[in-house]
C-alpha cells in the first residue's frame, strides 16, 4: 500500500463559486496535509492550473491561485482528480478546454487513476474515460450528464462509484466520502478512520448509499396525472395497487401504467415504493416515532419490511438514517 502523487485540476479562470471552492478544498485537505504518524510518506499533492505554471488567476471570491504545476504534470501523477468544471460547460453546453481533455486522456493512457468530484464527471466523460462505465455526479446534474454522454451509465442514486481505475462522486460532502475511500484503498482502514476522526467526519459512508434527496415528479407529467399522484401520496398508509390508481384517474390500468412510466421513468409500483420510502425518510427526520409506527404510516408495513426496503434502496438502516438526520 502506498500514497503516491495526486494531481488536482484547477480551472481557476472560471471564477470559482463557493461550492466549487469547497470541492477543491476537499482533496487539498485529505491529501495535502502530511500525516507522518499515520503514513510516511504521505501523498504528494499538486494543484495543476490551466494557465502557464507560476501565473496567478483572480477568482470571483477574491482569492488568487499561484501554482508551479500545469496540465503537463497530470501525466506523471498516480491519481488525477477533477473537482469541478465551469458552470457554463454544464448548464449551457460550452465546450471544455481542449487542452484539459487532451491532458486527461494522456494521464489515463499513462495509467493514472482518474477521479471526479461532482461536475468533474463531465470532463472525464468528454475525454471518453467514462464510456461504458457506471458513473455518478450531483443529482442536479446527472440528467444532463446522461443526455450529453449516452455511452456513460449514469447512476444518480449513489454517493460515489468505484470502478477500479476510474472513480466518480456526487457533489459536496460525497466528494469527501470518495477521497476518504481512496485513502482506505491506498493505506488501509485504520489510516482512513484516524484521518476521518481528525476531520470530525464519519469514518465511512458506503458508495452505494443514496444521495438523500427528494426527487419530485418531473414537470410536464401530461397534466392529468398530477391529481392521482397527489391522491396516492395522501393515502400511502393504505394498500394501493395499479388498479386503485387507474380507478382514481378514470383510465385503464394499461393506460395509467404507460403514462406514469413515461412521466416518471419508473413503473407505478416502483413509484409507490419510492414515495413510501420518502415518507419514511421524512418521518425519521422529523419525529421520534418508533420504527414500527413509521412502517405503518408510510405503507411499508412491519418494521422488518421497512428495514428491508431501506437497506435495499437507501443503503442504510432506518436507525442509521435517523442518527444521520436526527429530529430537530
């Protein structure tokens, strides 16, 4: 096991907003502060700028970056991390800098471990590194990622994806989870746990854990479905079938099935399960009700059934979820 060198791409001319500064600071904190009592040598961190090495760039926050490393240094790194890309490249489709894409391809071809945090996945996807692979990003951007790069198998429900030599994460704190996961892979669980303790963060959140988000029915759901979906949400504590929904919507079961799947991307039964899980999440976050009662109110039945679906869909038990999001 070894630490190795870590090159972090800094697209400093984009006027970093505060959340991008946060994601940039994550690998700097994890890999950039020597921990000789945990592992010696520690990681060799290099911030690689888009401009000429040694030049500075003024960020919107009033910060300036001065680094002796440029994109050519990515090729020599053991691990390359792209924390984010410019917002216009995500939201408006502005092309990513071709010199960045070329450098990422060269690094990957040279055997570097490629990592993205949040929107950094767009850079790896543009370079073709994610083709045919499962990957993730912040749930706000996964639909755009999937639409723009159809060869990528985008999973919007997880914190991070470890595909061996290519790893991607959701945004913000999920990036910290992934960086600690890298330390765990490189230096072992004891080192990762001690580092997490010093950072006062959970030692380990599995990558398969859900992003703890609420995904409402997409806009433009063909109009006529909204009333029946609202009705279903109000009756989640009762047994509901596709036939019940179709009867309430005054349409055939086949029509209801087809229209709801087109609107939400899931089958009616999966939609009901998702709504029941979100109801359970809300009750866990806002009440101190027993797990068995939450199972009843959400329509998931017994406490055992609630635990089964929570572990399968969310990745943690209801009790662990409540500890992470305690009631106010």
